[in-house]
C-alpha cells in the first residue's frame, strides 16, 4: 500500500523553533513609536507584552528552545500529519505529487494554537492573570481561549461585530473554553466609543478590535495583550509546522519543489515556509508562494512602507505591505484574510523576491475548496482554500509541462465553522471583487511619511 499519512512519533515534535532573523537577506526595519518615529526599545512594549516574548521579537539567535510545558500542550495534537493528496492528484490527472500539512487537527481546528499556547505560557510565567485579544471570524480567539484554559488565565476577546453576529458557533466555542467575548466596537474602550460615535452602524474590523484589546490590556496591570499573527515571535512559534514538514518529507524521500500557503497576517505561511526559505537562501531551488484574496490584496497591491497596526493608531508602526490602517473589508467577501497589513518578515522576503505573492478571486477559491473536499474528503477554511487553489494551479501547470514536482500545501484549518460562507457560495451570493487601487492610494494619504534612512542607520 502506498503511504497516505506521514506521521511522526510524539518525541519527534521539534524541540526548538527556527528564528529566521539572523538569516535574512536584508536588514529588517524595526517597529517604531507612532508619535516620535524612533525605533522602539523593550520598555515601550512591556505594557502589553511579557519580557520573554519581547526578547523573542528581536532575538538574533537562530534557534529558540521550546519550554517543556509548551511541548506538553503541543502533545495534545502534534505532530500533525503530512498527507499525500493522491485522490486529488488522480482527479487532476497531474504528474505532480501533492502533499498537505494538516494543521486542522488542533483542538480549535487551525494552526493558531501553535503560538497561542506559547504566548499563554510566557504570560503565565510572568505573573499575568488576564489576556486580551481581538478576533475576526473567531479562529484566533478560540485558539487563545483554549490556551488560556490550559494555563489557567482569564481570556477577553474583542470579536469583529459582523462575525459576532453572523458566526455564533465560534463565539460559543470560545465560551466553552471560558472566555469573555465582546462584539467590537464596544462602549468599553475609548477607541470603541469614538468609532461608534462616528459610525454607529459599523460592522467593525480587525484594526478596530486590535485598538480595543490593546487599550484594555494597557490600562490594567494584571492584563497583557496577545496577537495571533504579524509579529516576529508569533511567526517564530509557527515554525514547528515547517520543521515537522521537513522531517516528514525526508521520511518518504521527498524534497519540496513548491510550497504554497495563504497569507492573512502571515503566520501559518511563515511557519510552514521559513525553514524552506533558509534552504532557498542557501541556493536550493524551491518556489515559495503566498496567496491572498483580491478583495484584500495586501502583498500584491499594498505599499511597502511604515503604517500603524490598528485603526486608532495605538500600536507601533511596522514596515509592511499595507492597504492603509483604516481598511474595512468589502461586505461581499466571505473569506478570512482581511487584515490591512502583513508580517514585516514576510513582506521583507516578498520585497526581496524570495517569496512570490499571488492574489485570487473568491469564487475560484471556493471552487478549489470543493474540489479538495470532493476528492480528499476534507473541507478547509475559506482562508486555507487560497492555499489549496494555488496547490491545484501548480499541479495543473505540471500537467501541461509534464514535470513531476513535489508540491506542499500549508493546510491551515478546517471549515466546519464557516459553513455559512459555503452556503452563500452555493446560493450564488458571492461576487468576485478586486479592491480598487484608488481606495488604497486614498487610505495611504492618511499615513505619515517616515524618514527611513535615519531609522536604519
Ligand atoms: C484557518 C486560517 N488560516 C489562515 C489564517 C490567516 O492568518 P495567518 O496569515 O496569520 O496564518 C487564519 C486567520 O484567522 C485562519 O483562521
């Protein structure tokens, strides 16, 4: 029998995370203070993050030891399987070999707990009692709720209002893990009240929810803030995905020729890709492709410059591809991946042509999710569908050229709580939509120019 699931024993969970910072092909621009435009020091971040995570944010050590208690939490679902998508290959009639690294097997159903358990652990160690965060469709909120339960921390989640109303099941899942969930914007924070005064009917956005969670955390001594993507330490924790994938490919004598993933803030993609990026920088040939929706085309159309991480301009400014911090996603778009910015580490590698960004319309993306479900049986999250679409496209290219490439798809999560989006798709209520360049240009007018030469000296 040909092998389908390539599994590793539990003692093969990687014991160290891979930090790409010392291996980057160009210097990473540091986060800067939104008022002074000066690079931030550790003390600037200590109101919202514990020191261990701040150290990881700037660490130049190539490997970071995973604490025992985080390993014990990882054992609940790791190592995750790498699966060969044979039925999909047969359906596509491609000579390519397609694998997918299945992060949907975690308790909340996505890659997000890889960093959530680590963040909960470091906060607990630092004596923190309560973690505040934001969530869009609820994947990150549910991952942090689950992780806070493991480490006995209180969890407060600001959930984008439109999702809070339209997606009750993830909210209920968070409540099962004992979290408090607020529809954002709320009247509980200055940021929330201001936005509600200006626009009482706002459906909310991730940028607004981040502003509320940061404000809440910064104004309470026992609380800290936790972010599910974008920052260096989050991407670091996610590298367990790529490190396991490499071990699994080696078990079946494979090497990846193509690696595809979806990019929201960039964490699952970076986690799967960075260990392979290192090989590419060392001269190996591999195509590393990050995919995003045309409705939120951060990497493909955004400007690569400093911008705020949130709508209220409370967070540090980061150098990243951005659509402008007050971006609100178009309501006709059903998928996730709706953040205006993206991880500075991923953006730097895009700007250096190490990572290829690619944008897809939502209807073909949902088509691909169903092709996958009807061949492999698994229904992926709308975010993950972007990666599946890229994997299918690459396999079809191989069909044309006859190349027998090894394609790896970063399969970030299942779609069981996203069935309402699939219902919209079945009913023909989804439209393809490309976010207009004019709106991006207009939004960026509101972002102050930062003199980068003085920062990078
Ligand atoms: C299943 C899934 N994949 C991907 C993403 C995008 O996030 P990131 O780019 O940080 O991996 C999300 C975000 O919530 C998600 O839930």
